């Protein structure tokens, strides 16, 4: 736990709300400060470009990114062959090698474009969907552009705005006490945003979550898909009534038809899916016709077979992305670890942006606490763990968690104790946590490993008819 988190945990409830709002003021300036409105206007103007306009724009931007990478970005300049550098300068993307996560994890600064990097870049850490820690370097302009595209092609398409009161399920430690009796939200008065704790959901607390939505005047929901699904299931089971909502926009995990049906019954509004990454090399939002459109001005997306050739529409393949909006730390032919399918059918909305038929493998197992709470995105325990190369959470029983980690040479007793403490902060001190260093974590046939594995059949979302796998 960082010093600020430790200080926050010691504050009384009212001061925690105040601290969230104080941070919210700073965070609001970072995300919605100078330039943001201009970026919104730019994304809006491109919203109905033709396919020819998009292709021409991407070719120009791609050529600039590839040339800059070959000449100035240390990793590409030093590892690409002469032939590959020549191909990059000519704008030939497919002649370049694929990029895995390990080089980025090992030396994220090697991917920073010195001429475009701010003196003090924003650095965000994530465990990633596969449990591999990643450090992502941003400029303020990139952060504001990332919010602008969400405003236009996610919130805007759903009929809401970041100016409206909203609730958020995210990885933030909203309520630090795992045994707390509530409340399980904190309020950011600057953005009229209600932060909900994803770590305290269980039948006995569902009513408090609904009350938090009412208290905050919430009109739309955004954040973890599985958390909203679990809450929706409790709402339906207990016959609870939520305040009038305009939309639910899900992130981080895929939404199956069964999940969507439950959520729309509970929240009495449309559910829209959003697909993006912390590295922000890709963004896709769901339009009012239910189609998931990729934004070509964020990244150039390829879906590839194992031999590197492009997949046909409807054929599942590996998602590979080249960043076009993010230029402080350009990622070229970056393998996300996800599997997806293109949809060739034109969308009735008239937008010429590419459409994804489905994203495969983004629904994780749920970890269940001894008191019945259900937690998702549990691999967040690996965030800011510099001595963990990869990690996997395995729930063996309600009161027993095994944490497999691939350590780096600096791993020691303090790292082990920190992992145990992080797990117990989420589930309570009665849970036994076994930290097991291993040489490698087995991959699936698709080359990925599952970051969270539940051995409790009743906790598996796939048992409820989920069509998404963990490939």
C-alpha cells in the first residue's frame, strides 16, 4: 500500500469524501483541461468520414509514426534490422516484426519518443489483462484526447456525457476496510461522480449500492462489466429499484448476451460496450445499432492468424495494434493478447469505421470472499509490483488463495508479504494466501495464460452460459 493510500485509509469517512473530491479537482484538470474541447470537436468532425478519407488519414499518420520510430525511438532504432528500418521509412507496416509485452515491461522508457516526450510524463501502471505489469507513459494532450474520444464515441453514442452525474466501478480501493459494514462508495463532488467499491459486492450489501446511486443522482454507469453484472443480478434477485438511468457503458471485460439481458432488466436502460486498453492503442465503442466500431484515429488494428496473415471477416485471430494517437510511447504491431473477429457487414448508422463482431476472452473468473462478496479484476494486486514478472490468482477454496508469480531477481520477503497483505485487504484476514514462485505460468492453446482462475464451480461466470472464453 502506498503512502497516500495508507493516509486515505486512516481518514474518517467525511474526510475520505473530501480527499476524493480534492483529488477529483486535480484529475478533472488533467483530463478535461486546455485542449479537451478542441479534441472533442476534432473527433466529432471525423465521425462520419468515408472509408477513403479514413484510409488516407491513416496512411499519412502511420508513415510519420513509423519514420519517427525508426530514426528516434531507442527500442525500434536499436532492434529493427536495416531492412526493417527501410520498410518503416517507406511506411510498410506488415514488413515489421510483432511486438510482445515483455520488451515493454522490461524497459518501458526504451519506447519513449524523446522529441515528443514531456519533461514530466504521466506514468500509469497496470497489471494488464494477462497479469503482466506494464508502465505506460503519456502526455497531458494524449490523456485529454483519450477522454475526448470516449465523450464522442462512447458516452455520446449512448446519449450521455461526462458532464452528467455518473457512477464508476474501477480498481480504486474505495473502502479500505475489507470487513466494513459500509458505505461502499465515495463521492467526487467536482465531477458528480460516485465511486463504487468492486470489492464488497454480496447479497447483504446490494441495497447499499442502489442507495448510493440514488444519493448521487446518478444518470449513467460506467466501469467494470462484471461488477455491474453481479450487482444487476442481486438487484433482480432482491427486487430492488434503481433510479432512472440513461445508459450503462461497460469496460474491461466483454459482455455476453446473458449478462446484457440481466443488466438491462435491472437497470432498465441500454447497455453499451466499450473496448480499449490502458496503453490506449485501441478504442472501440458501441453505436446505437449495437455495433462495436474501432476508431481509426486511435490505432491501426490488425487481426492475424498464427502465421501472421490477416484473418477474414468472422475468423478469430490475435489483435495486433499500432498506436496513432499515442506518440509519446508509440507501440508498433503490439500484441494485446486478445482474440477478436472482424464484421464485414456495413452498419446502419452509416459510419465507415471498422466493426468488431466480437472480442473473445475478456470475461474473467470471479473471486468469491468467505462472506459471499464477489470480486473481479482481482489481478490488480500485481499493480506496482516491480519484482513480479507475471502473476496468476488461483482460488482453491473460499478461504484459500494461491498466488503464482514469476519473480525477477529482486523478489524477496517484503514482496511476498505485500502480496499477502493486498489479497487480505480485499478478502479479509481470515483468508489464507499462499505465494508460490514458479518458473513460468502455463499458456492456453492461444498463447495466453489466465490471470484469475477460480476452482469454485459456483463462482464461474462461464457456468451461466457465457460465450466468451479465456483464450
